[in-house]
C-alpha cells in the first residue's frame, strides 16, 4: 500500500510538472505570435506608406514639373505629324 501511494504521488507530481512545462511553452508561443503580429502590422503600414510615396513620385504632374525645371523642357510651339 505504501508503494502504491508513493507511486500515485510521483505520477501526480510528474503530471503537474508536465502541465507547467506545457503552459509555459504555450505562453511563449502566444508572446512570439503577438510580437510577429505587431511586426506584420508595422510592415503593412510601411508598405502602404511606400505605395503612397511611389504614387506621388510617379505622378505625371510631378514628372512634368521636374522635366521643365531640371531639363528646361518646354511645350513645342508647333506640332507636326509625319505620315508615310
């Protein structure tokens, strides 16, 4: 009987230790998941910002302004269409 009681207590203690380990591992995974989710949100925000910046930099009015200012380009006075 003494051996059975000791064996039951040993099983209970081992079971408790396993449960503690599983809970700790779960908490670590949840924390890692939350960290990755925050990083994902930051990357999505950065992508949105970059898309907006790209749209602003490639707009036709901006290209036209830079061509006039930096390359001294102007509208032609007369347009001729050549045909074959």
